[in-house]
């Protein structure tokens, strides 16, 4: 085993031991031999200096080896972090592709239903046509029987003269038979066309069913991948051995406390609202507000279940949802203001402030809002006592429809108007995204959203 492969503590103790042997022991020998031989004293001194130099050289080599090992390890860690970042981007692209495949699958299902209905109508029409053709064929056989009877009468009257009335009857029967044959030919042509159309519809339905089956299989694969690679959870507050009870109790209740203490740099801080457990939060120190939601680039998938929305998810330095439990602990302090800030792709930022109150988990975090000021239209003032909903809960006011089928969790009123946790879209289309209607032109395409809270200090 080489020296560089030994653990750091063992290497340190080995070096100290060598120093002890090379410094203490030679000095003892020097003291014992002082009385007997001055020549030996000189040789012992020079031998000790050589060994010290040798030890120093060995220690330098050991330090150089440790330095190379640390640099090599740091490079490996950087490579791992780079690969993890590439994996995260690939997973986000896969999530977006899965959502698009799911939407295409829904459209294909609707088209299949319409085609099946058309197929049933064609079948009914074909049955009616076949019934008419059968009736016409029976009529044809009846007329042919009449003609045969007339021919027999003509043959029996071959020796006599045919009267005018009989001749007219014969001509009328011939014309009738001719028209019936033409009708039959036309009906047969229509039946053939309907049969070809029916076969074409069957082929189209079969192709659509195959495509839907493939999409379902792909969706199942994507769902499994999404289950394996879940959206990241928010970091928890790390208790340290050096943090005692008094220091824990002295943590700020929210970012407003830090702001009033003179903190001016926005970033991630530890806070402890009321009697709740401490947690990490992003503080906007321009206004001294605790940020509870932010959307900036679509890097985090907000289409999550109830458990995720309750505990929080995302990246505090980027996109995130703080979590309903933590948000409730902030508003439980009372006298709180909700600040909503939005930015369109081609417009400046606008805001709206509410006096905000939030109920606990037993009432599904129902909210109470009173608009205060701002230049955004008030779309949440009528959401009082509205419960929070996610894709695996249905707390919205519409009983027969789940507003969260294609979007994230939110306080849904009538499934329209607002949803800042919807899909992040960079181009307008039929898909539902982040919503906040900004006038008669409908919902705008939003580039940036932020919801933050500040606690008003008692006067």
C-alpha cells in the first residue's frame, strides 16, 4: 500500500510519529554519548539533519499526491454535476413531449368516436338501401310475370289482331320495366359507393385505433419515467449541533423581519413562522417579502399531485412552489398582504395586492381575499372560500368537471380566468397555460409570475 492511498488521519499520525523518532530519539542519543566521544556527537547531529531533509522531501511528495488526488476528485465531481444537469434538461423535454402526446391522444379519441358514429349511420343507410333494392327486385319479378302472361296471350291471339288498348298496355308495361331496371342500376351503383365508403371508414378507424394504442403505450412509458424522476423537493432546514434552542427561537418569522433588521440582499434564508418548524425560503429584499411562487422559464413541471403541492417543490433560486403547509404558517401570523406580480412577453411588469387569509388543511386551504391596490384586473376577488385543487382532487366549484385536467394546482373558481400554476407556454395555441385575463382580449401569454407575502408590523 502506498502512502498516498492511506486515509488522511492515518497519514497525519504517521508523519508525527516519524518526526518524533527523528527529533526526540537522536537528541536522547546525543545526550548519552556526550561524556564519551565528541566525534560521535558531531556525526549524530549530521545524521539527524539528513533524516529531517529526507522526511521533509517525503512530506512534500505526500502533499503533492494529496493535492493531485483532490484536483482529480473535484474534476470527477464536476463531470457528475454536468451529467446531472444534462439529464435534468432531457427529462424536462421528455415531460413536455409526454404532455403533447397525451393531448394528441385525446384528439384522436374524439375523432374515433365521431367516425364510429358515422359508421353506424352508414350501416343504417346501407340496410335501408338493401331493403329498397329487395322491394324493387320483387316488383321486377311481378312485372316480368305480367309480361310473360301478356306474351302468352299474344301468342294465343297470334292468329287474330291485337287491339289498340292491348298495344298501349304492352307499351306501358315495357316502359315501366325499363324505368324499374334503370332505378335498380342506380341503386346498385349507390350501394357500391356506400360499400366503398364504409370500407374506407373502417380502414381509417383501424389506423386511428392503432395510433391511439401506440400513444397509450408511449404515455404509459412516459408516466413510469415521470414516476421515477419526480420534480425536486424544496430543501429542508438543516439542524446543526452548534444551533441551540435559543438560536432556533431567534430565527426570523418571515422575510419582513429580516428586512426590518436591515437585510438588503435577496436570496435564500432560514425562517420560522410562529410555532411551525423552521424552513428555507427565498426573500425578495426589495420589498421585504417572502416569495411563495415563481415562474420564469418553464424548467419545473407544475402539474403535480396534492402531496407535492402541500409539501412544496422546485428550486428556490429558480421556479418553485413553497408548499401549502408553509404558506399557511406564514398567513397564520395574521395581518398579511399577498403581492401578485406578472409580466407578459411584450409588456412591462404589473402587480396587484390583496389582503389575504388562508384556512388550514382541514378546509383544504380555502382562501379569503380583499383587493387593495395595483394595475392588474381583480380576477380573484370572487374566489372567497374557494378550496385548493390539484389533478388528484376536485375541490373546484364545478361538480361535473375537474378544472385541473390539463393544468396545475390552484384555487379554481369557475375553471377559467386565473391559474398561475398552469403549463408554461412560449407561443399561443389551443393548450391551456398560465392564465390571468388582462381585459377583453382574453388570457395573456405570461413570461414571469411571482406571488409573495409580507407581514405588516403592528403599529
